[in-house]
C-alpha cells in the first residue's frame, strides 16, 4: 500500500473534534461517515488527494481516548485500546500529522496528553525523518476568534498551527497550502492513477471476514476487526499494487437485516449498492462456518441483477468443520447455489493466507475476460459450425443468427430463434454458455450471459 511516509497525511485527535469533516473538505466531497456521536470513525480511511499539483494520501483515523473510564464496559475498553494502538502505529508512517483540537471546547488535559504521546512515541529526534505535526484548531467560526484560538492552545508549543472551521470551509485552503509545503510533488495525480485501475468490491454479511481479508492482503492493520458484527461502518477504499496492477479494494459495511426489513432496505441501497455500481468485479464473502443463509442468497440475487461479474469467497476455511470431507462440502455448496451454478467460488482463509492471492488473480482474470469482443460474423460462424456439430447440433438448429451485445459488463450474447422458446430451458442455456466458452476459448470461471428473441422471417 503506502511503503513510505513521503506522501501520507494523517488526522489525529480525540473523538468528535471534526476530523472526518476536515477529511471530507480536503477531498472535496463526502468520503467519511460524520456524526454527532463520539467515535463514529473506526477504520483508517485512506484516500488519494491533490492540491495545486502536489499529490498525497490523507487518512481519517478513529477518534480515541488515551485512558478508558472505569465506567466504560470492558468490551468498549478493549475496542478503544485497539483503536489507539492502530492509530499511533500508522501515524509513525506519516509525513504530516494533523493534530486536531476543538476551539469551542477549549484546551483540555487530554489534548496535551495526546500531543505528548505523539512527540514521545512517533516523531524522531532532531535530524530524523519523522512526520511534521501541524496543530489544526477546528471550529473557529469567525476571524475575531483566530488570535484567541492560537492563545488557547499556545501552551502546547507547536510551531505550525492553523485555525479553521471545517463545517463552513474557513481556513481549509490555508491548511492545504501548509500540507503541500511538506509533501513532495509527483508527476501524476494519485487520484487519477488509482482510479484508472481495477476496482473490486467486497460485500457480505457482518463478520463474514471482509476487513480481516483486507488487512491480510495489505499486511497492514488498516481496518478494525472484531467478533462483534458491524464494526466496519464506512465504505473504505484500499489501494493495492499487485503484479504491476493498481487495484482499488472497496470494503462495504456489513450487510444484514434490520428488524423485519429485508436485504433490499433503503439503508443498504444507499450505503452499499452505490459501491457495487462503482466496482468492476464483486467478491461476495460467505462465512463457511455459518453456511449459506437466506441473506446470502438475497444478496447474490441483488448483485446478479446488476449484471456485473462476481465471485463467491467462502471465508474462515481454517475454522470449518473438518469432519466433513471437502468433496461433500462442495456438493452441499453446489446444491445451495443452484441458481448461481455458473459463478466461480473459492475457499479462503485470511488467518492462514489460503488462496488470498488466487482470489485476486481470479478477479483480474474475470475483469480481463469481460473485455472480450467477438465480431458478429464470428458469432454467426459459431452458429453454423455448431449446427454441423454432432454434439451441439440439436440445439442450434433452432437458432437463426446472433451477435454479442455491446456495452455490457459481462460477455452477453443474443440469439434469434425460430421457435417459441420452449427449447431454451436452464440446461439449454447452460449448454449454450459452455459451447461459447469452448469455441471462443473463454475461461470457465468467466460468466457468460445468454439472451434470446423469437426470429421473424
């Protein structure tokens, strides 16, 4: 992902000082979940950004408290500790650390504690290559309060400080100019560079292993993981350089039913469907220890309607019931996925790294294969050759002509028939797909869609 600190900017501060709002302003859009509830951001959301030709990555870290209250439940104390450790470990990589404080609440002891922790554990001694700390005093809503803001936090002794109001945009340009001074220029905007690559969306029910998978392939504790379902709240983009390809991994929040609402709820449509539309390939995660659930099947049906190539990844292979033979397990899965018999599935384990690279390879193969373009004359030659084939002739005698449908995400072929369509049952469609793959040498793990219309002479 990010191998050095030359271009990484990270926002650090206690909860609800406005880090996510600043993050969104830097990027010029809404990229992080913002809320009045303290501690809304759990994951390290990293995005490419550019300002006046200076290119960098900016990270919105989780808000945290250095010390958990005795009144805080043990489960939440454990979560707070994990968030703290992850933020500070990642901040060590940063070129610029934006230490965000809240002018409206004024200087509180915890602000000073966080700053002392930063200079003690992150920044190197003089002459080192560590990050520059910039004090960002947020919620300064008028010019007359600027001097008061600087005075309020002057005891911290931070030389570089900027007063802003992220909510109304005041001071954001000044902040960006200060960031730009600390960052090296590059020849190509990282936003353009990464957005031009393959986009893979990871979807699935809560606790199906999506974040653990991303942390494993990135070899970074980038996303927060926990046994409690739903710990990923934002949709997070992660950028991966893999075999000379740039891949964007889109991790959507866990998808689950809410009370009696089904998986097609408005909340899901807003939070996850847009991410699926952005993707070139979709990987659906199913927890093998839980089996194929009704929610999983509903999700697969919804994705299928989008006509985008997808893969089913059965996660937590290391935790499977080892008393069941793999051959029997595959039979059970094939029976449970009858409607998706053409969709490739794979067993993975993020803990042991089983098939993680193979899953990315498969995504790349499917994305490349969907770009296949077959001329109409070649499709019709295939029909003629098939009519003369002993193996395929029965079905193709009903087909007059055909072509590949343009502008589809999945290779789609339309055939015009001279019958009433009765011959085109599920087995016939499956046979057609198999014949097309064989004839045009399309890989078996690439889905092929078939449409047909009655031919009128």
